[in-house]
C-alpha cells in the first residue's frame, strides 16, 4: 500500500492536471465562439445594403467620394452654419484618434473649408491580435444657397505600417464594387471587404455628427 503522503501528492497533481485541462477547454471554447461571432458579423456585413453594391460612389474619373447635402435649419444663417461646422471640425479632428488633422483651406467669404485627416481604423482588436490600418482623407464643408454639403474625398490607406510588407493604396484600388467583391460579386474579399465596411462606418459617423452639430444649434 502506497504511503499516505504519496497518495496526497498524486491527488494534488491530478487536481492540477484537471484544472489545466479544464482551462484549456474553456479557452478553446471561447476562441471558437469568437470565430463564430466574427463569421456571423462578416456575413451580416455582406448582406447589409449599407455596405452593398453602389455604396461606394465614384465620379466620371473613377475617383471614390462620399457626399451629403442638407438644408440649413430655419433660424440659422449661412454664416452661422459655416461657423458651427468649422468649430465642429476643429474639435473633431483635434481628437487623439485623428493624430494629424489639419486645415488645408479655410475661406469664410466662400463659406468653405477643407481638413486633411490622418487616423486609425481598427478591424479587430483582442487580447491575442490587433488588425488595424491608417486612413487619410480630406473632409470638406461648403455652405451655399441655404444648404450645406459635406464631402469625404482623396481616401488612402496605410496597412500594417511599420511592419515588413506594409502597403499604401488608394480607395479606388481597394473598396469599390469591383475591388471589394469576389469575381461572382456574391461576397466580400477577405483582404478588401473590411476596408469598405470601416470606411463607410467612418463616413456615416462624420456626416451624422456634423449634422447633429448643426441641428443642436437650431
């Protein structure tokens, strides 16, 4: 019969092994759930008309652009609308996530301004990995004839900056209907679809918060 001390040691090591085994199972389960969730999210993005065909407009030269025009609310003059949007832009693009937002043009007489912005977009962030890119773009606002027009143009990406194999490319080569979908046009390509989704999300945030700033001063 084995000594009592040896039995206790065996029990101890069995308990440790079981805990490690259980923890491994839990981590594998969490990882599987994360993969499943990401897969469902990707499918949802592909089916969402917000990101679908025609969601990334191009002009006659093939240049990608986003634009939104709205009426200036009653009670706000064009000069006031210009000042509101300019103040909003200066605050927005001075935030930490827009590390080098700067004014390219500011014309109070023409009621038009242009900012050049350099910021990050994050595709996936977890304890195990980080997938992100830098995006640069010009954001402009023009006030004319009782309306204000917002534009996001000259969009470029710097992917995996600072790593070997880093890439820089314009939106025209990456997020258009032609570039973001597979040959059948049935689903996003893994490499380009995520850029399309995050760029459209960013555009929506910019246009929405700018419009909210104007409405809040009515």
